[in-house]
C-alpha cells in the first residue's frame, strides 16, 4: 500500500521533535521502521507519513514529537514514484508477492504503452488492490482476501499528475515514473496500464523518490543511523542516533505569513484576527477557503492558519503559550483587536 498514517505514542522516553527521512529498505513494514526508530531515539511519540508496503522502498518520513502534528500535510502532498511493470501475469496482490491469476502472451510496444497513459492521468477513479488496508464492514480488505473472501472494492477518486515511460529493459518489463497526489495506489496503476494495453501485469519493483518536500537527498538508510545501545555508548546517551530535520521542514511548500508576537499569541489562544489589521499584509495569493499559511514570528514557524468567515484563524498550532514564556494563561480572556 502507498498510503496511510501510523502514530505510536508512549508516556516514557524523551521529548524530541523533528523529522527523520528514512530510505526504507525492502522487507520490513512501515510500522516496523517506526517502532525500531522510536526505540533507537528513545522517543515518547513517533509516526510515519504515508505507508510503504514491505516490497516497496524509498522515502518514508518519520515524525517525532511535535512533527506528528504535521503528518496530515505530508499525507496530502505530492509524491513521486518509480516502478517496474511486469507484463504477462496478473497477481492476486497486484505485486510479485501474490499468486498468478491470469496470463497473456500479448506484449505492447513502447508506443502502445505511451498511448494509454493520458487516459490514466488527471482526476481519475481507481479501484484499489484487494490486498489493501481499506476497511470493508469493519474489517481490513487484506484480511478478507486472505480468508478467501476478497471484497469488491468500489472505485475511488485519485489524482495522477504525470506518468512517464522511462525505460524498457525488455518486452516483459517497463519502467515508469509517476507524480501523484494523495490516495493513489501504484499497484492499481501498474495493473491498469497493462489492462489498457490489452494484456495483464503486476508491479514488481516500487520505489518512492519524493514525498512532499522530502526527497532522496534528505534520506538516510537504516545502516547510517546509530542504533547501538551498548554500554560503550553510555557516555553519549544524550546524543541522537541521527540528526533530525526541523518540525517546520514539512511545511516549506505552504506560503509564509509574518506575524508579530502579539498576533501570534492571539492565534495560539485560539482566537481570530481581522486580515486587514495585520501588521504584515497577506500576500496577494490569499484566498478564502482551503489556503493555508505558515504563521511565522521571525524565522520561527508557530503553526498554520487560514481565513475562515473573513477572519484569520489557527488551523494547526505547533507552539503553545509556553513558547512566549507564559505558564498561567487565561484562555477566556479576549485580547484587544481579536475576536472569538
């Protein structure tokens, strides 16, 4: 599966905040990787943004502490993949792990493959793989499939920005690069490319190369992370196994909005501001609705805000009143110039 969110919290451990971008290896699940790294960092809270199947590798953003609050924005962000389509066999799982369902001797040409791609690009309806984590009647689809009761999953909206045939090693395989939005199953896309060309196929290699602002230049392999907790490392007990990216790194694609400390306090208190009264005007791309802004005091991101009902309001705050050195705060008090 190429989508999903997993977060694991526990009371004990260190309060650490930030992102680690893992180049996930083949084999382990995304949850396996979160658990391993949470243990290595002795972190109170950790999660991942966008599940990769055991047979997939590549960018797996791991969030610690406050960074888990920004997971939804990575989930909604653009992603890039590179996958190999194996032609001639369809599989129960739509990848090489499944059993053979059907075979075909037909092998499309490069031109055939390219010709079918426009119909699979844009806002499309996609049938998820039967072996997926979607819930059907309270049960996971893959559990039903494994018990011999594969569900009929309805098509779901998906956004596929681009599909490019980048390599044709032989008649039986084709390599594609894809840029897509949230909720796209690469296994389904590989299956559908083959069907559109009059044959059958499955995905045999899948690698995610970008997830939101994170790409392979940010990534570390598991071997590059210090997982050793032997007695010899006790003098370095406070050192992190690997450096973390700042929490706000996940939000760099969201436009910035400078606010003063007074305005920041109002947003953090859950109250609203009149956009026309802001010290620093909203940039010209401002619009009512879903437009988000990174509220920044100097170079520090305090959270996200948006305009609703004509007022600037907090959407997701990364900081609270303690950021300003305040501890006993009356949240019922309405500061001058603000409105509930």
